[in-house]
């Protein structure tokens, strides 16, 4: 079978079609990243009137700062909690929706709606529900003997931000899992059932292995989401408190740079955060992908 190739009569046209995307990437991604790397080696006053080259001083100061080391630990707990809970719950919901025949579209629409909510709005919704004074959830918890107060308890605050961030991401994961489930031939499930495999065995031996490419993709996306896109959730619910219990890396970058006006330290933190995400993505593609069955 002969493959068809698209031939442009004008040699400049392909480059012209690529130019808008290249310009967006350069202006909004490459240039700011380069500026952050450059600024991480500088020490500036809050008004930008004087600048001094300090080399690696900003980086060494970070790893000697207990607040930054605490932020690393908080980010690890938060990222694992959000990624695991959002992926597992999305898979359960996708399995439930896939098993429905008549109401599948209705359930899918209802489950996708939260993804349309802005992260800041979602954070405020969860803040209202779990507000110790006016929230309905603390009122219920007090009825069973638990005094919920995320303003004073770091554990309560971490649970709150994990729930809020996971709720926002479940819809995204659900769409991909549902699409993956619908792409699995029904004949494979029926063959496993004829061979005597129960629902649990069919899932772990047939369905989940065939979902491994989707799962791998979502793990990568969710790690990036927890590192960068959860800033608005943290800002709307706990603002990094109490006592820095929910001060993840991306929120510390904001606090030190825009509130504390320590531009050099903030730039160094953003470079480290970018390096962590690149490293985790590399590890996942280099080692975890080997277990993926395409």
C-alpha cells in the first residue's frame, strides 16, 4: 500500500504554520525559564534597583533552610496523596460508568462537570464545606466526636487540600480511563468469563494490563498537576498553613518571590522545582514505561 505524502508547493509555508506555536512556546515557556535560571544566580533588592551576582549562594541557602526542607516533605506527601487518590477513584468511577448501559452518558456528564470548575473556585467550595465555623462537614464530625479544625491542625489541613485537589483532577482522569475501558474489546472480557475468571480476576489479568498505557500517561500528568496546577487550591483553602503544614513548593515560590520579594531565592526554587519535575518524568519514561503493555 502506497503511503500518501503532503507536498507543499511553497517551502516557506510549513515554517509559517509552525511559527505561531513556536512563538508561544518561546515567549511563554522558554524565555521565562531562561530568565528564572539567570535570576537564580543573582541577588536583587525588592525594587530591582541593584543586582549582584552571587553564584550558587541562593541554592546553598535553600538546602540550609529548614522551611524549604519542610516544603519538600510537604510536597512529597501532597503529591503522592493527590495522585494516588485521584487515579484510584477515577478508575473506580470509570468502571462503574462503563458497567452502566442505559445511563452511561448521564453519569459521564455529571462526573465530568467538576473539571469545568476553576481551581480557585473549587478550593473555595471545599473551604466553605470544611470551615470550622460555618461548614457542614465539621458539624457532622463533631456529632461523631471529632473536632475538625484545619486552621489549627496540620493533618486536617493536609487532608483538606488533598481532597480539594483530587476532586478537581478526578474528572480528567475519569475521561481517559472511560475511553480506555471502552476501547477494550468485549470479546476479551467474555472469553475470560467463559474460562471461569471472576470479576476481580478479569480486572487484574485482562482489563488493568490493557489500561497500563492510560495509567502511565495519567501518572505523568498527575505528577505535573500536583507540582504546578494546585497553587490556586492551596491559596484558596489554607494559604500554606497552619505552621507551613501545606506550604508546597509552588506556593513557597509565590510566598518568597511575591510576598517576601526575595527574587533570587524564588527563582532558585522555581529552577529546582522544574528540575524535579523533569527528573521524575525522565524516571517514569525510562524505567516505569518498561512495564507498560502496549
